[in-house]
């Protein structure tokens, strides 16, 4: 099985720089072939990649989208037949449409090929300009990408970076976006983003699973102490102590020890019904390039204890860029915020889970609008 990874991106976005980083670190141990296509007569990047031991097939008579039916398909099939690589990296011309390149790969006559992702590199500083002047090509590269990796984010204002991310999400809300400077990331982090591992959905699913585990544990403990009584004596005692309270004194005592309203989600009103996690818990998560101070994050986590404003917050975690250049990692369980610095993430990520949470209020708290 040969995996095929496509690296799209407008002219000068940094595709070759990204490929070089991945070749040297991310794809170690794999037999690689790079297929390049330059717009013009001379391929300018073939030299250093050949020095790295990568076979080059350059088609210099035009961009891939101009030679879909002929040269590109034949070149790809020849590479598969002659080299049987573990992975083929395709770097099309910066002015090519990603949809055309994907279609060309899908049309090749080979059954042992797996498309492993369509990554588009976006120059964050030129996003708005390229979209305005070359929208047909630029937008196509964004819309069809399975992952978007921003380049030239260093020194870019938070406002301009957020504007770039907003434009990309409008065209492609599903693709993960990498906003962090590549120098701060490992190749494995980039590969994980490109293959959609460790995504925001993964983070939220993990939190939901964790909450569900605790919920079922609590239900089992509740049933163990309150519901499973097999003997007649136990049943009578159970009814006397737990279920039937006819006297005022018993009612008051019961309310005192079990002060839950009709909307309570602990399972006390139906001992034998097991709720699914999504019936009990609500999750909120967002990816953001915004930078924070440690104090901001600490104050926000402490504020989550305000149940009236934010709902019952059971768990929060995240990793965000710090205003001082470090990255802030945090975890939260009620009353116990944990804020520290750690390695960079591909983009800032905030996850919160709880019962009847106010997503709008949480978004405002973290300066993270959806």
C-alpha cells in the first residue's frame, strides 16, 4: 500500500519548506518519492531534495491541472511501478486547483494506493490579498483541503491572524488549522494535524468519555447502596429508609440529605434508567490563535465555579498561546485549577464539559467567539 499526500498552497506559501521539514523528521524510515510540478520551464527545488535522497519527477511544461489526462497520470503510475514507495508526496504548482489534483490521483489505475490527506499551506500575511485577487484558485485550495497549515505567522498581529482563520473557516469549517510557528512544533505534531489525529473533537470525546465513566460509576455506587435488596427483610428496610416517607419528619430528613430538584441528572428519580452521556453532559470547545496571560487563564478557571453564570462545569482543559511566547497548559476540576507552561500546540484549544452549561458565557469568558 502506497500512501499519497498532496501539499497544495499558493505561490510562495512555503510548501517546499514544510515538505523538507517532514522529510527530515516526520517521515523517517519511509521510502519516499516526491513528484513536483513547477509553473515554468525550470524546477528550482529539485536540487536540494535530490541531495536528501528523494527521487524527483519534474513536469516543467505547465502546471498539473494543465496536464491531468496525460503526463501527470503516467508519471504517477510510473513512480508506483518503478519505485513501489511507502509514500508519494505531490507538490503541485501554486496556481493549480487542489480539486483537479485530487481528481487526477483518484483516476490513476492502481488499487494499492491510499490518499492520506490534502494539506494546503496558507501564507497568513497574504491570505486576504490572495483571496481578493485570485479567489478562484486560492479558495479552491482552501475548500478541498483536509488540513490547513499557516505559514509566516511570526510577528503577525492577533487581529490579522484571527481574520485569516475566520476566512479559512468560512470556506472550510471541517479542516484542522495549524496557526503555530513551525519552528515551535515537532514534525509528529504536524503529521497528526494532517491526518486529523488529536483534534478538538478527539479532545471533547475524551472528556465526554471521562465524564461518562464517572457518571456510570456514581450510578452503580448509588444502586449498590440504595436499590439492590434481594431479601424480604432488606426490601422492607429499603422501603422504610429510602423510598416511602409518609411522615413529616422523614420527608424533612429525606430532603435534607437529597436536595435535588425535578431536573436533577444524577439518576435519583429513576434508579433503573441509565442515561447516555450526551443526555447528561454538554461540551463546548473551540480552536483559537488568541494569546493569553497566565493570570487571564487562572482567573477564567476560577470564574467557572459560578454555576449560575456558566452552568455546572465538571471539567476543563486546554493549551493556548501565551503573550510571553510560552504556551499555557491548563486543567480544571471544580475548585482546582491547574495552570502551567508546556510545549506548543498546533493551534490554541479550549475544552469545557459540564451539565447545562452556557456556551455563550464561556466563550465570552475566554474571549473565544464561535
